[in-house]
């Protein structure tokens, strides 16, 4: 098996320093972590493979001794390949070569081979698909879009090509075009639920939760073995509930109504029945749960009128003592009543659920946003 060129995987020069290599690994991990959550199985598999390649590159290139040995091995293999040569470039199967490079996680080499394929065999849809896939891996989304559109022109009935194009649009957050491509793929291959899920996730990204949730619920229920469907449903449920919280001018949001709190717990009950294994999503759900629980917590809130309450207590105590000293039962009773009233007022005004306290101290315009209680 050919040696994987980790420098090409990371798109860095062979003489790159450790800082450059570390930054490249970090950037690519961020990219592939996002793609690992996409509904299409092939995309998730590629993301898992690239994540493994990045781990290998990190172990080899950031260890001085291992990197030196690897560089010698890479140079020897490169020289051997150059010495063997090929008499006729046109006779090579560039599509197969591109596919092998993609399998090895070498997107740069795959893209070069795919470009040779589209030059030598421009009427082969798979050649354009390989170019689109490798360009997308390299972050060249403009060329990826062009390549997949060419492939679709040659093979307009391929659901996979529309799905691949949708992945390109998703990566650039062009959600309306991603939605159209996923819906076209779903229409061409209704037996593949990943395309419907992709369309649902595009709806969710456009804040069209009412369209997204029924599709995700059905996919999660009918395919409980597919983790990504469970994850997508859970994430969109939480995002939907959070989108109905009250909004502050700075863009943050919070629970400011009983209806928002109730919906939060309803969503959490559904999520608790799903199988969630993704650490990042687990963290997101924990943050959501923490805010819901914090909003429901009842506690004594600080008062801005402490002096007034203290003065009132002193007056009530003085009245009680004066009544006791003067033998006036009426004044004593009045003082006790005043003390009880002060306690009741203080509790009513300051002991409440956190969401009620925030609502009480928020602008009316803010409190009026989000899901409101039924009237």
C-alpha cells in the first residue's frame, strides 16, 4: 500500500514548522467534525477516515524522530515512483487513481488525478464527481459546485450527485440551495432517509423548525440504529425550544414565561429517550438542561429596599413593645400584624422562580417576545 503523504493531507509544505502543522491539523479537525454530523453516510464515513488520518499525521509529524524517519521513507517512495514512470499518461485510469487517493485520505493527490480524469474523459460523470468530492475536501467549494453540476448535467437522475452537491452547499451554509438539492435527491431516491434528513436540517438552519421536526422525528423513530438521525433530532429539538425563548437586544435569550419553561422540560423528556453519544451534542444538551433547571429554581432574590424593610421591622417591634409596656393589647396585635405583613410582602416580592424574577426586571418589549403563556 502506498505511503500516505501527510503533508498533502494537511495541505502544507514538507518543510513546514510544527506551528504551521499544528494549525493545519486544528483547522481540518474543525472542518471534519462538522461534516461528521451530516446525514449522508458516505460523508460521515469520509469524516471518520479523515479524522483518523489527522490523528496519524499529528503523531508522526509532531514527533521529531518519527518525522525524520517518515521523511526518508516518503522521499524513497517518491523517487521509486518517479523512476518507474509511465509511458502514456492517457492510458492511466485517473478516476480509479483519484478514488484510491481519496480512500487514503489524500485529497490533494485525488484532486490532481480527478482533474486529469475530467480533462481526458470529460463525458464521464464519475470523473466530475471525484473532482467535486476532492475539491470539497480541500475547501475549494466553487470548483466542487462546478464539478458536481457538470456531473449532474451528464447524469441528471443520480440522487447521490444531488446529495453530494447539497453537502457542498451545507458546508458554505447556503441552506436554501442545500434544501433544494437534498429535496431533489430525496425525490430521486425516496428509499434513502438521509436525503430527507438533510432537507430537514436545511429547514432547521433556516429556522423553519415546523417543517424540520416531523421529518427528523420520523427518521429517528424508523431508524433507531442510525446515531446521526438521533443526534439531529435531539439537536434541532433543543434549538427549536431555545429559539422560542425571550430575546434581549444583545442577541442573547432566556426563559421568561411558564410556557417556555414547560416546553423546555417537554423537549428534554423527548431527548432523554433518544440515544445520544456525540460528546459535543451532549455538552450542548447539558447547557440547555442547566438553563431550564436554573429558570425553574425558586429562591430568595435580593431586594433593593432593604433599608425600608429594616425600618418597617423596627417600627413593628416598637409598636409591639410600646403596646406591651402600656398594657395595650390592640397596639401589640397591630405590631405583630405589621411584622407578619412585612414578611408576607417580602416573600411575595422576592421569593420566586428565577424566570419570574428575570421577567419582572426585563423590559416589557423583551418579556413579550418568545413563547407566551396561554391567555
